[in-house]
C-alpha cells in the first residue's frame, strides 16, 4: 500500500470518535426488527387522570409476547423537543414507552405549573403499575425506567426518588431549579430566566413568569435536583449533559448523586440542549442503558 493511503486511513481513524470505533451503534437504533404477526408493535392514545385535569398520553407498545419492560419518557419545558425518536428506538429494543403532556401543556386540560408537572409525572408512573394497565398492555412492573430531558429530567428524578419500584433513571441535560434560583440573584441571571420563560409560555395554560418563578424560589427543598438524586440512592443512573446546553448543571448534580451512588455515570457531550447533532448517539446511549436493566428484551 502506498504511504499516502496509509496516512489517509490514519487520519480517517482519528476523525472517528473513540466510542464509535470501539462499539457499533445498537441495532435497535438504526434497524427495524422482524415483524411479529401474532404480537405486532402498536400505539395507543388515551388520557390519564391527574388531580384536577387529564394528561394526553401515548403508549408505544413493543412487539412480541409476554411481559415488556416499560419506559416513562418525560419532555421538558415547554416540550418543543419531545424525543420521540428515542421512544421509537426503545420500542424497537423491546420496551413499551409512555409519553405525555403535562396538565396545561400542548392541549392537556388544566393549568401548567412545575408542581403540577411533578404530580403528573407521579400519576403517570402509578398508572403504569395499576393492575388494569399491567394486564391490558402486558407491563413488566419489575423493569420500569424513567427518563427525562431538561425540566423532564428533574421530574424524572423527582418521581424515581419517591418510587422504589423504579429500576433505572436516565437524565438528558437535566434542569436543576435550585441552580436557576441561585442565578436569579444577579441581574444577568434574572434577565436570562425571564427571556427563557417568555419564549416558552405560548403552549402553556395558566402559567406566568411570576407564578413559575415563585414556585422554585419558595420551595427550595422540593425543587433541588441534587437532593432528589441523593434520595434516589444506589439504583442505576446515567446522566448525559450538553456542553452548549446546561451541562454545567449535570456536572454539579452528578457530584451529589455520586455521594449516594459512586456508580453514577456522567457524560457531557459537545452539543446543544436539544442534542440536535447527536440524536443517533443519544438513542444508542439510552438503548444500551435499558439493556442493562432488562437484557432479555428483544
């Protein structure tokens, strides 16, 4: 082989991230499984009662007989990125996936607030464990995982810490309200938070800048992600942060999580808050995490 060819191959190898060279993308991320005529994959849309309102919800059901592990996937504030590509990848890997819109968001009746979103996530998690739901959708209640992006990451940690039956927690550039409260002490921090809330209010009902800010300011123990992760304890936990998002929050709360669980895994990737150029990698990370919880899921 000519020397120029050797150099070209060497440069190509350096251009490929080490993780990509070490392991190929999981097949569930990039290829469809063989159809199952007896137990096909499907999708069910319904509402879940939650306090004084209803949650518009969708359950992606995996193909195959028997009980299925199930993922509760929670979107952020307000939920422009719903991460449904992750739901599809998880279903191809043999997992049911429940997604929803919190009260007062994207057409779900009621008023939006961070407190309501926490209640909604809890009620959705309990719905997956109800006997009628388990029987209808063949849910393996020993393998329920909660995942969340941004604000949904906080909500995921909140409910997982309170529910010992949750088998795993996967956080995607999670939001720590307590850190936001800290930044409100500066004019720059308050201006940034005000601008963010203003841009996110249109799809939400019943929420204002003042109401949302008062929630996180007056209930610091409730809205503290690090505290929730300590309460979650030693169960499997992976946190994926974004350098151009709020990855600094991910790094900070990981230290809290590792005080209770030294096996907590953290990666902070050079991407934006929506993981716009890392969707395949994000789906791969999620599927591999799920496979640790339920290795036999197809």
